[in-house]
C-alpha cells in the first residue's frame, strides 16, 4: 500500500463531521519522521475516540520510546466516529494516522492497546477501514502485523482470530525487542513470509501468537488443553516487566491535545504495581511487583514535562499513589517548587487508610480544592474482608471527619455491586455508610452543605485474579439490588438530599464479563456485533445490550454454550481457563488459595511490609519489590539567588 498522505481526500470530508479538529494532527510534541529513512514503522492505536485515546499514558510512552530510535517511526491513530466512518467508506478513504495521515495499512505493525475489552468492535472497524483482512489467517506478507497489548491482552483469546500476536505486561522494552526482530527479518528480504517473522517473535517466549496454538474442547464445552502446533513455540508465554522505572522516564514530552480530552494535565507514573491484594483488581495482580520511581526521578519528569507542555496540573499516577513511600515529600517538594506558578497536583482516588490532611493540603495548595474520592468498594465489613479491602467503617468515618473538619465539603465514595457472596443487606449498608458520612461531616464542620456522592459499578470477574473462578451476578439481579439501595437513600428524609447516587445498570457488565473471561468461540460474537453495526461499546449512548445478546444467541449455540456459561457460571479448580497458557507470574495454586480465603472472609496483608506470601511473581519473573525511602529531597532544580 502507498504511504502517501490521504489528507487531501480527508480534508474535503471534515466540514461534514462533528469535531473535525480531532482528525487534523499537529499537536505540540507530536512527531513526524521521514518515511523513507525508517525501516520499521508502527501505527499505534488506542481503540477509542481521540478525546479518550490521546491522554492514554501507555500509547504516549510507546510513541516516544519508538520515535527516539533511529530508523524507527511511530504514528498514532484513533477510532473515527460513525459520521466520519460512513464518509470514509463512501469516498474510499482508509484508516489514517493523525500525525502524517498515512494509511494504517502501509505500516509494518498495527499495535493496539486495550485497557478494556469494550474496544474490540472498534478494532474491527479500524482493520476494515485500513483494508486489513479481519482474520489473521487471511493476511499476506504485505499487511501489517496486528499486535495487541494493554491489560485486556492478558486474555486475548476472544480476539485470537483477529490479531497476529499479543504482548502481555510492560511495553517499553517489549516494543523495541519486537522492532529489532522485524528489522532483521526485513533486512534479510522477509524470508519465509509472514509465518517466519511471527515464528521468530513467538520463539522469544514473550510474544503470544494465537495461530501457533490449538485449543481442544471437552464434550461439555470446557477447554481440554491448549497446545503449540509449531516446534520451538513455548507452552507458556511470559509477561514483560520493566524493573528500573528511572531508566524509562517517559513521556518526556507529553502530547498536548488540540481538542478537548478527558484529562487536561501532565501525568507522571510515580510507581508501577500494587500488592495491596484486592481480590477483584486485575490491574493490581498483573502488574506485580511494586516498583517505585525515585523522588528525584519524579521531580525531573515533572519539570521537563511542564516545560514541554505548559499544563497547569500534574497528575501523580499509580494504582494507589498515596502508597509511595515518599509521597508526602513528593507532594510538599512539588508544591514548594511550583508555588509561584500555581501548578496544581492531583492523585487518583485515595485509599482511606493512606489519606492524611497534610498530604491533601499539599496537593491542593497551588490548585483548587475539589472533592475527595475514596473507594471502600464493599458496603459492609464482611464484604471488605471477602475482597481483601482492609478498611473499616471507623477508618472511613475518621478520615472524612478530618477532611470535612479541614474545609472540604464534597466526598465521593466508590463501591461495587455483585461481588462474590454478596447479599442485598451488604449493598444496603452502602446507604448506612453514606448517612454516617454526612452526619459526621455536619457534626465536625457545623455546616449543612455537606455532600457525599455514592458511585457504584458492577463487578466483573477478571482473569489472573482470585475471582477468576467466581460466578458473575446477572444483570437483572444487579439492577434489582441497586434499585433497593436507591429507594433506601431517597427515602431518607434527613440525609437523602445530601447523598448523590450514581450507578451503571448491570447490562454493560455482562458484556464485559463475556469478553473478559471468554475463549476463542466468543470471537464469533464480536464479529457478529461489529457486522451488525456495533461501535464504541464503552460509550453509554452507543452501547447496545440487545445487539450483544442477539449476536450471542445467533453464534454461540453451535458451540453448545451461551452467555450465562461465560458469565454467571462458577468455575472449578480443575477447569483449564482460556488464559492459563499466558503467564502473569502469579501461581495458580496461590490464586486458588486466595479465592478460598475470600470465601472464608480471611484477609491477607500487603507483602510490601510483611513476609512474602508466595504469590509466585518475584521468583518466577526474576523480579523483586522495589520501594524506598531513598532519603533524598526534592530540591529546586535551579539555584535561587
């Protein structure tokens, strides 16, 4: 395929679509390298709209890592909205990159980062618009290698027929290893065609090529075994782990969007991994071990990033940012450094037991004081033991009392509905907790303008977690449980008006559950949904539960399974799970024991501060927990005279 820009054809279509600026490119810090001077070319995609995809840290990091390499270029592409998709099909304009508007089909690698499974239909849209056959088996040596990454890639089986390969774990080193293999293969004249380069990738043990594995099924629909069908292909594929984050201080020059996006800030990942052991949390399980970025490394990244972007807010990101061993010093040092510039600092939701008012005051010193977000997750003490979220209601009330007593007026609490062993009573206790929060807030502040927002999401069991065997609560049961809670809150005459209530119905969770624990047979459902017009399933206004259920009803019966078989059915220890041949480092026996501990309501400590619990990650991946304190201070970068 020609690598000429398609912008002349695209430009004529832009006056006829909404938000045309998202397709124009030219963002501050974007990169366009000469096509003919590079021998390996990547098209990177976050399969969602520009406003969601551009701020994605994973894609932004890989974009920079690849473009720093001589002879390598990376460009970005995002999902186009249905209005532009229709015009592109009508005028035969292919899926394009926003950097130089080159056709995605002209690149060597089409890399997609999936943080959620609900982007699968968007992937098929992009493949089709790019002129790339939907199924890997139909592609030739001239088509890009379609590579999946991101958290959802830890079970890529539902999209196995659509991707050529998947990489699990950290991407910084992995994309460079993949690049060098492709570079060498191309330099040799592409011997053996597509099969050969995929075989070379598979033999590294760190790239999963679904086409090189056969799945055998038992008569009852369960998987019998997954076996390699080529010599030299490993039985299990391992995840990638970057151990020294200070060696990878990316992004150095974050992209500044042209159009409005979901995050308007410069973000720094202050550590990676989490060992709190929340049993529902896939991200915490698959990113082990904990690796902290040093306080000085964080300071340098913030300084360079602010100078490169002009942003007025810095997000200190991780799965549990307040757990960084030097978070207090980091927040104070950054607040001191940027007092005159009025640079605000923010953390994602804060653990109740990691919050203190000194930290909160440092974070809000130069910015606006917005609401605080905490995530108890479970409404009752019993449920928090089941999910290993070791936070008592006393902890929460003490924390919000401190916040309200120091001038905060708004607190948001996040919970889940449908957790294993949950009852109606467990969920109704969410209402009791919210009432107690409001009552304490009024007491300590002497004010009645106290607000508490309760936000509830449906629980979806995820691969590589202790709950990977758990039954999922059905959509109707979820909705009924939440309706009871809503009625309880609204019926409280004294406190109900001070409590906001936001929740998602149970239907999107069932589709997510189908995709997250599905096997290769679910690919037929994804394709049917796509061909029936399914797009942007992560957006409420585009998502169609009925379309997914209709498509599943049409395609799954020939395999003798249905949606309930994948979602509300409990698995046994003996069952071969679709992702068992993908090694996250977690020992399956340890996960099963933790699942049994959950059923027994037994809590497990954080191994950062206690002896090892033998989850398997450190010895199996040859890694180790890396935490401070370093003892260093975040000094000003320039001497003030």
